[in-house]
C-alpha cells in the first residue's frame, strides 16, 4: 500500500516550493522570486513522529487562465488534490487576502478534502495577527515561515493528526530509481507519460517546459519504480533564465540519486556533442545507462533490422565510452517498444546490485589475471615499464551500485589503463553486469 499523500496548492509565488523543501529537508523544488517556476507535480517524502508520508508540490493555480501552460498547471494541481488525504492551501500572510485566493476557495471547498490554510511569510507578530483574516474560509489556519522554519512543527503535528496510516505505510518500499535525461525537446516527458500511462507531467513542444526534476512512483510487474523526469540539459552558457540554469544543476543532481538513467536520443536528429556530454554526466554519477532512441516512427527507412544496426554502429562511434550500454529504438508517440524499457531497467538494477561470491571471484582471478596467464592475449601491457616488477596479488569486490573492484598490486609502477580495461572486459564476459559501469581501483599491497 502506498504512503498517505499531502498536496501543497495555492496561487503563484506564495512559497509553496519553499515549504516543500522545508518539509522534505531537500532542495528538490526550484525556488525564486519569479512567479510560476514550478509547473509539474513534484513528489517527496516527509518523516515525522517516526512515520513517513508523501507530499506533492504543485504549480501556482490560476483557475480561469486559458493559456497552455497555466491551464495544464491547474490540471496537475487538481490531480494532486484528488490523490491526497490532506490539502495544504498556502497563502501569503504579508500580502493578505487577494481576489485570486477568493477564486480558489470554491474549488477547494468542492473537492471534499481536509484543507489546512498555511499562512506563509509570517516573520513578525504584526503579520501573524493579520493572518487571522484567512479564518473567514472556515479552514484551520497555521501561520508559519517556510523560509525560517517557524511554526512548521505545529503544522506537521496537525497534518499527522489527520493522516491515515497502515502498518505497511511505515516501511519504505525499495524502488528502482530511473532518471530520464537528454537535451531539450527529445521527448522525455512524452516517454514518461507513455511508460506510466497517464499525464503525470506536462507535455509540450516547447523546449524546457519541464523545469524541475519530477518524481513519479508506480509499479510494474510488482516492482516499485521511482521515475525522475528531468529538464533538458543545456550548457550553462546557453541558459539565460534563472529557472533554466537551476534546472541544469538539478538535472545533474537527479542523476546522483538515480540507479538507472534512460538517455533519450532523437532518432531524427542523430547523436550530437551535447548528447555525448549528457551521457558523460550519467557515467560520472555511476548510473546504469540505457540508451533510448526516440521518434523511431519518424525514421523514413523502415526495413528495420539493417537500419537499427546501422544506427547503432553510428551511435557507438559517437559514444565509444558507452559500448556496454544497451540501445533500444522506441516511439513515445506510438508506443513502439516502450514496454520493453522497464524489463531492461530491472535487469540493469539487478546487475548493479550484484556481488560476485568470493570463490567465483578467486577463480576468475586465477583464470584471467594471475600471471602469466593474465597476460596471454596479443599486445598485453601490464605497466609502462615492462621491467618494473609490478605484480598483481589479488582482486576483491569492494562495493556495489555501481560495482567497484580493488586490484591489489606490488611494485613501484601502476597498472596500465589498457590492462584495467582488459580486466573490465573479462568481468563483463564472465558476469555480464548488464548496462552497468564497472569501477576498478588499484591499491598497493606494501607487504606480502
């Protein structure tokens, strides 16, 4: 059973994202003075009194706005409210009651949920006393400062009293964390929606529509997933708006907490230098990587096995450092092969968590690395100096996620990079490590 959910709603620029960050003790949601920065639903978890509940941040509500982005924001906020047990209606205590607050009230009254008015930006006794005007709506009012944290404990106590927990809710389910990454407008949000089968994030042909990293929980064949849709990554010098610059940073942070990255490439545009840079970010973060070539339905030549093979050869030339990452051609628009992505992600997750039993690793060492048999391949180079006396003593697996191996050596020289690559290739031949980077470190063994 899923954790109970609390929704944060309100008009633009009242501090909803600041409250979300305060409650989740994170910097997940982008905050700033520019109204309307948050557009999609952003999910997080809050721990209080030894239990966990989920919270969702939404964009600023403008009920009668007909423009594409604001109308979609309202649609997202409404969906969040319908999923939740409690609604936190955030208002600006410094600014006081506004006509837009008056417009939002009937909507919240109609949904039949428990509503708590959060009078934010209370940094003085005068402002706190003035926040009393919000009692006119008939909902309980809690004056707080999301920025400084005052009043937040009392608010959490009130939330806690009205949430319904089960025994299962007190335990965090282990989820496979997927980050959807790629440059702007390659179809990342469309792919997310096709995977989960609902409009969880706004889909728009406008590059950069997704600004925040948007988390979506769902189950597939009994496995829990946390899907992270990230803003299109651009080089910092080419992002002018404050929100877009922050999106670049937050997208890279999303990779740091992901298990598997779905690297989305546009089949109609081919592989660009920026695609390779983004792939490098994923590799540096230690994510497992699946290359998802989207918009395959738009590729003109459909005689397909040969075309897929040609595209893969071209892609491998552009991204030689990802020769171990599987490639799949899909269409988020038509659904072509999209259902094959999650089984690949499960396989990648299992591989990145795999620990080789000690006995098997010892046998691997004797077969492939122990000298002289470990040098029995053409052009083998163990170090820069052939007469260095460098000797490999043994290998051990230090950790998983991603797999890290430590090779213990003796002698003054270090292992040649080509020999480290040889060890990696033999590990892949023997144990697969599907879609997963392998880290190998050398450590000197001082004494025998």
